[in-house]
C-alpha cells in the first residue's frame, strides 16, 4: 500500500503512527530518487532530511507555523508533503514546480530561497511580525551546516539571541563536524533541559540561593560558573548558548522517535530562541549518494541502479573545464597565481586546480563576501588571486568588489561561471546581472569570450592587465573550436571584426555566448540579401570605441546582443558610446528583459528571451520592412 499517495496535506501526518511514517519516509525517498534521476536536481541533501521533514509536519501545523528552509536544497520532501505530490514529476522543468521553496508556488513555502544563509534572518523577521500582531504560532528556520559558514547566518543568530523572541532554529549537520557528538549523554541532557520539571527546579534553586543573606548572590554566581564549565565540557553548542539560544542536541536526524519527542517538548516548553542540532547523513537511503554526497549534491540525469550519470554524447568540453585547464597551465608559469572559491570547488572547476596546487587553493565556504576581501588581502602582498564564483553568487559580494578591490585597484580576477541563463535552477540562479553590476564599477575590466579558445586567452591576459578583471562565461559545453596551447595576450579593450561588408545595412555587436548566434544569423540573412557587419566586442569595459564607431558610421542601424539583463547592460554601454559621439542611429537591444526568468532548459529559455539566431534574423527582417 502506498501511504504517501493517500496524503493530501501535511495535517494528515498527525494521524499516522511512527511505523506508518517510516513507510512514508521510504516512499518519499523512492520518489525523490526516481524524479531526480529523470530531471536532475539536488539529491543527497534532500534524502538526508526526509525524517526531519516528517517530524516537523507531524508536530507543527504548517502553514500557520512557518517553515523557513535555508538554500532550499533540503526541501523536496516538504514539497511532496504539501500538496505537490502529483506535480513532483515536473520538478525543475519549464512550467513545473521549482527546485526551491517559492512563495508564489505554495502557501506552505513561507519564504523564497535559493542562496544560502538567509533563513535565520527571515525567520526572525517573521517572529517579530507575529509578536507585533499579538499572534501565537511557531517560526522554524532549517539551516544546513554548510550555510552556517555564511556571515548572514551569524548576524541572524546574534540578533535572534539578543531579541529573546520565541524562535526555533534547526541546524541540519550533514557534512561538517560543527561540534563533537557525545552520544547518549548529550541527548539525555538535552531532553532534561527542555523538561518542564527541570525548568521549574532550576528557577526554584536560583530563587533559594539568591535569597540567602549576604552570600546568596556569590553562591549563585559560583554555581553558574561551575554549571557552565561542566556543561560546556560535555555538551556541544556553547557558542550558540553564548549567542542567547537554548541549545538542544546533537540528535539523530534519522530517528523519528527522537525528533518527534524533542519537537513536542520544545513546542510546549520553550518560549525564547532555541537551536536544535540534528545530525543527518547526506544521501541517506541511497548508497551511491551516501558514498559520494558531493557528486550527488546537485546532479544531472543518472541511472538509478548504478548511480552513474547518463553521459552526454558531446566531446566538446564545458567552459568550466576549459577555465580549469587554463588556470592550471597559467599557475605552472606564475607561482603567484592562487585560486579561491566559496564552497564550489567542483562546480567552478577548481577541484582539479586544488589537486595540482593544494597550497594555492582556498575554499572559504559559503562566504562570498569573505572570499573577495580575502583575495584582496592576497593581492596586496603580490599574489594574483582568481576568484571563481557562479555569477549569481558573486552578487552577494558587490560591496566588497567595489570597496575592497576596485577602489584599491587590486589585481583580482573574478571568473564568473554560469553567466547568463543557467536553466533548470531558475531565477535564483540565472547569472544575468553581472554585466550591469560589474561595468559600472571604476577600474574594473569586464570580458566575455566568444568561445573556449578566447576564454583561455582571457585567463592568461587578465594577469597581464594588472587591474581588477571580470571574465564571464556560460554554463555547459563550449563551441568546439580548437584550443591553442600558445596563448595570445589580448590587447586591453580591443574587440574584433568578424564580418565587415561594404554594403551592410546593419551592424550586429555581440558579446560572449551571443557571438556565435550572431554569426549564424548573419550568414542566413546574407542568403536573403540582407548584409550585416558583425563585431565580437570581447570587452564590455573598456569598449573598443574606435572599432565600434568606424563600423557603426557605415550602417543604417545597430543591433546589440547579450545574454544579460538589458537594464544597464552591454547594449546600454553601446547607446552611451554613440550618444557621447553624437551618432544618432536606431539601436535595437536584444537581451534579458526586465523580469525574472523562470526555469526551463537553457535552450528553452533562450527562445523565450528571443536570443537564438532565428530570433536575431526575425528582429532584423522586421526592422528592414
């Protein structure tokens, strides 16, 4: 019998026995594994939180009680249990359910997420609003130990502890050993500390000691010192208690009995901020994911029986792989090259760099702000750091890029992977803003390669420029062009003319991934007697003003193309250049519109944003008419 299929809302879990809940846990895992194998997604962390999710919904009453999931990598079971079971097969597909909690998708998703370390701050905001409204419900933040490396998490903890408000934070410890697990003693002491009789006894003892004439205060103070010393010696979590939290744990995150017992006691007995430390195993219940949780953290399609990815037939390397190889080769020639990432060594391609140069590689955890200033410190002492981040995550360190790097003209190179539309991870992960936010910063050089060979050239060239640089490149396979081992250093700010026809009526100025689409469009348009000049800008900043102006003066109108947000982007830079030079010709800007683009395959989204070669052709033909 499939009990899971009988559950239409989380409230129905309250009537199930723990034996039935164990069956539901197995059925949830089977569904998650099957779906992620077909669609891709975040497997290992979601398998690790199945019992935790069931226990939360068993004890608390969502959506009245608010569950705030950090990052969202842990929330597939939550989605399945909150009315999205029938749609779960559409996970991460166009017009399907999203891979992260989404307030527009369900009333059970209290806060939209996708980036890490935000849950405690958001949950505290909800708790404050609850108290201002004189309401009485629970707010629970569920944060993974990896997300706890982010500074915002500690800012939230500090503020929440100081506020003394009723707030539950669940620390899902599934990767790092934040504190030593002292086993049964720790669990026993934790249960004692949330028991109502213990709380009353503690208050009575404090009152009695405090009332002893003359020496009562001193005795009480000494007792507290002894108590804290003993407690910190045998119970983990002293740091959280120092921040003002009642600390409970560490608990077995796969024991429904333990979780339900603790949650019920916390719900009944604790009024202030409490942190419940739960230890889970990433990939729990699926051996390939248990054995390789990093590989199965976020994964594409795979074979369920073997755990092996379904291989692509393409022999073309990804841009990530090309960057990785280029940086390793550059580091062999320059001992000052270092590499920095924020908890994404595999995703950014830097794991291979780390294997070759372990002393020159630094993974700072989910702490992009720290990564950038950390790189600045290295650059001050003569090192040449390359900071590899996903474009969407680099946004988190915008202030540090301005003040700690560009203001001081420090030669840090930002390598922004997943620039543009990333596909199934949706709007929280699309890297569409970096052109706009990087080009506006003084002293910053902004580049985007048209293919993998040009990416290699830009990696080597960036060191020669001796200034802050940003290189953006898309997710997925490159263009398949030959990669030259002997690297040509690109002249700073110089683009290239790919096509210059005497009778051209339009100049297509493209950058990065859109150069290939522009060339395909131009070739097809020529068959219809519409002649185009095509420029590969290469540099978004500084622009190759002389080259661009000379081409633009020959044509009737201009088309700019970028895989980035139009507002303040590359097309805006071209408009500014033409206006400054009093060239008033029509400029058609093609790029990401002023809206958040939802999920889908990258090809589907490029069509939606009208950024394919066919869209370029149609845009030009419409204007010609």
